[in-house]
C-alpha cells in the first residue's frame, strides 16, 4: 500500500511539474510574445522613418526628396503590418490552441512566413539596385529613380535583417517545442514521459 501511495504521489508531483513546462498554451503565448516584441522593433523603425523622412521631405530637393518620400510610403505599409499584427495577437490570446499539434502547425507557418519574407527582402533590394542603375540612363525621371532605388535598398536591407532575425528566434523557439515533444511517447496503450537530468 505504501509503495502504491509513493508511486501515486510521485506521478502527481511529476505530472504537475511536467504540465507547467509543457503547457501548449504557454508555448503559443511565447510565440505570440515573440511576434509582438518583433512588431515593437518594426513599429519603432516605421515611426523613426515617418518622423525623420517626414521632416526631411519638406527640406530637401531632387533624389533626396524622393528617397524620403519612398521611406514614408514604405513605412505606411510597415505601420499597417504592426497594427494588423497587434489585432491578430489580441484575437490569438482569446483562442489559444489546446493541443501540441495545433502549436506545431502554427510554428511551421510562422517560420515559413519569415523565411519567405527574407527572400522577398532580397527582391526589394534587387529592385532598388535596378532603379538606381536605371536612374543613370533616364533623362526624365533620373532623380526619382535614384531616390526610390536608394530607399528600397535601405528598407529592404532593414527588413532582410529583421525577418532573418525573426525567423531565427522563432526557429529556436520551435526547437524547444520539438524537444518537449520528444519527451512524450505514446505506443497505442500507454503514454510515457522521459526526463533527462
């Protein structure tokens, strides 16, 4: 009887500790927080561009004016993404998944999204380089092409770093998820949990 009671207490204490560290909602909340921390960085970048380029647009001429105009246009989109992401995070916090499979799917989606965005950022920089090159042969819109090209290179470069870092942070978070899942085994009849000390 004492042996069974000891085993029962051990299972209850152990399962309580395990549940605290492997709660699927906690993992999903961490994912949401990573996104929100990233959106603070993107929002700060957008605000700095709005203020800096907003002031500079009225005080500059030629390609520099076009550079600042494109910075403003580009960061209207960034600001919209920040607002949309904040609304999504609020919805996500109200509808947390209750299983690891939903977390796994969500994790793969978010990693894929930032990886695709990192590739798109290279396209933005390439487009900026193309416009910059085209500005040297254009007689009618040389200054606009130069300013827009420089802005696309700057904005694409920032987003390349941002999306790349977001991918790496989410990927590291996903590896933590995989490590937790590897501790759980189900053979059709029993669920077992493996702890490594």
